[in-house]
């Protein structure tokens, strides 16, 4: 029977011992993340998942609390803190040897079921990463008979066995708890960000009624527990995170392209895409007279003021002043040829044009510096591929794409002598909208027809398809009288659909698919289109700063959350 006198003192080792133990047993609540990992395999998830989450937490909390009350109420404190089998000892007191056998058998069944659930859920992580191109497609293979990702399950089971050999039970519990705490921090942070975003696809059927108090407590509580678990688990977790980042940089960076990023969610596109035809000032870096004539033709059709920039690269050991003096003493022939070509290619008489020679140790830095000095709107550059194994726009263009605070246009190929039709690959994102805006400017000077192509995944719901069709229709409507038509195609491969349609048009324009701060200089899709079509391709990358308005909007959102929470408290009181 329980002896209530054993509960005094209730916390013999103080509050810190409670927190340290909480961090250790946090792995006991790992089932919550396991439920989330298999959510796509749950029937009626909008109802069943919230119920499962709440029920699992409540039942586990009640069960564990009951177990601790029984153990501490039956075993003396001196024995409870030294025994490694408290449940067996309590069962022995209650039912003798038969009680020991029953509790051991129950523990065996619990261990098997827990291991089964852990392998089931953990195997879905490499499976999902394989679908997102973050891991090899090998992990995505489904068993023909059992309809399970058997390769992902086998690898996950092997990793678990390896960890059992390398660490003891207490170390594994600490490692698992550390990862679980980090996951909980990220989950709570994600819930706050997504609830405050305006992403149309985020429409949860269940919403936490105590938001954001639950998430704030979850984040702060988890961060308090982390240092209490110990340095070794935390160091191991950080090592795994570093290995994951390295894996992404080596394997996934060029393959997996996220649909959104945190800053875009927070800022909610505070910088509007241009819709009115204001004057555009274009900077064209010039180096090769033969190739740059196409860039100048494009700039002349897109802009109102054209700045031609020839950067003379100065060796590091030579001062810029000495290089300038040497240049003025003997004018370089290539510069004279570039300047002549520049004057010839600016055909529209109403366009202002200026030719600049700059000296710098870095060509890319000079381009970015002059773009700021001249206050240009757009930088037009050419695609100079190093070789077929390096699918990028060239080292200089890469650096400009990464760091320039201006809109950028990359031309792959040569401008056709006559442009009758322009194909615009449209996905309703900022780069795509700005691409359509520039296509209309190009059509204004050439009289070309614009075809807006929208590719829709056949697996989308009917509502999602209608929404994307509506976006394409609205984009094609124009009060200015442009000849814009749209076409909707349901295809699994966006790349194949664009390449097939490209054959029927004179030029292809596509918005860059890469995200803010992404070190892949251009997204995978426009790179593939540029590499696999013989038609000229124009890739548009719109600069989107983290503006003062965007930062202000973050604080406004935080303040609105706080005010809403205070109003809820006031109403309850």
C-alpha cells in the first residue's frame, strides 16, 4: 500500500533536480513527433491528428505521474534513488515473483511497440527528404507487396542498432531528448510564423485556442531544459546539425529548391511588383564587343536610359591610380571598339545613353558599385558558361546575382532579328510577375505577342487548380492593349512543358526560381531551361530587400499578437 509519509519532503533535491529530470525523460514524449511524421498516412487527419496529439500527451502524462506516485509511495527514498529497476521492485512488493514476471513482460511489449513506432516514423524522414531531392531517390522506393518505403526502413533500423552499440541507455535517452527539444523549439516557432503569414496554402482546420501563449511557453521551456541535459548530448546534436548543413551544401543545394523561406513569410512581400511603366535605367557591363551587342539591343528595348560599363580589371599589386594614368596614356583598342559598338546598338533616339570606364581589382564589385552610383533600376548581363559541368552564368555574373541590390536580367543566347512571339513561364511569384512586366516592355518596342504559360501539377485539388487558373487569367488581362494570351497545361514536369512550348516562340522569358539569400545563384529550373533549349532565354531576378517597411511589419505583427493575447485575458477575467 502507498505510504503518503514517503512524499515528505516532496522535492528532497530541490527544483533544479526536477528540471534536469524533465530534460532526461523528454524522449518519452517522442510519440508526438512520430505522429506528425506519418500524418499523410492518417485517415481524416484534420480530426484525428489533433485528437491523437492531445490524447497522447494527456494519457502519457497521467500514466507517468501515476507510476511516479506509486514508486515513491512504496519504495524508501534510499532504495528508489539507487535501484535501476524500480517498477520490478514495486511489482515484487505487490505480487511477489509473479508480479515481477508480469511487469518484465509488459516492459518487453512496450519496448517492442515503441521500437516499431520509432522505426515507422523515423523512416519517413529520409523518405520525405528523398521526395524533396534532399536525399537520393533510392529512399523513395516503395515495396511492391507491402506498399512501404522498405529501403528507408532498413537504413533507419540499421542506424538505430548502430547507436545502441555506441551509447548506453542513459546517453541515448539524453541524445533523443536533446533532438526532441530542438524539434519542439522549431515546431513552436514555425507555428507562430505560419499563423502570422498570409500564405494562401496555410489553412489549418485546427488552431490552438491559447495561441501564442502555448508556443511562447514551449520555446522558452525547451531552451531552459537544453543546457541541463549536459554538454555531450548538446555537442552531438550540434555535430549532427553541422553534418546536415554540409550534406545540404554538397548534395541538396542545387537539387532541392524551397517554395518559400522564413523572411518571405514574415515580410509578406512588402515590396510591390512594378505595374506602371515608369522610366527604367539599365546598366550593361561590357567586355566582349561581339557578344555585348545582343545585351545592348535587349537593354535598349527594356530601358529608357542605358549605361554601358567597361571595367578594366587591375592586378592586386597595382594601384588603381597608376592603372588610370597608364590607360589615358595609351587608349586600349578593345575599349574603343566597345564604345563604338555601344553607340551603334542604342537605336531608339529618345533613349539617353552614357558610356563609362571603371578601374577596379574586382569586376563584380565595380559593377555593383557603379549600379549604386548611377542609381540604375536594372542590370543586364550575359550567360557565359564555364563548361558543361558548371551550369552557372559565370563567375562575375554569379557574384552580381548574389550580392547586387538591383533587379537583374540574364540573357542566354542571341537576340533574334525579329521578335514576333514571347513565351513567359508564369507561376504568380514576384520574379515571375516582374518577368511579365518586362515582357510587356519588350513587346511595346517590338509589337510581339506574349504567351503566358502556366503549368499545373495534375495532383492538385480542383480548388487549387481553379485558383492557379484564376491567377493566370488575371495576369493576362491588361488595360494597356497588349496582345497577351494565356495557356494552362497540366504536367508533372514543368521543365519539359516549357521546353516543348519554347520551340514555337522566338524568345523565352522566365523568372528566377531561387529564394532570398539562397547561395545557388540561379534556381535549378531556369538553369535547365537555359541549358536545354536552343532558343534565346531571358532570366529575370528581382531584387527584394529586407526593407524598413518589412522590418516594421515584423514588429507590428508581434505587437498585434501581444494585443490580441491581452484582449483574450481581459475578456476571460
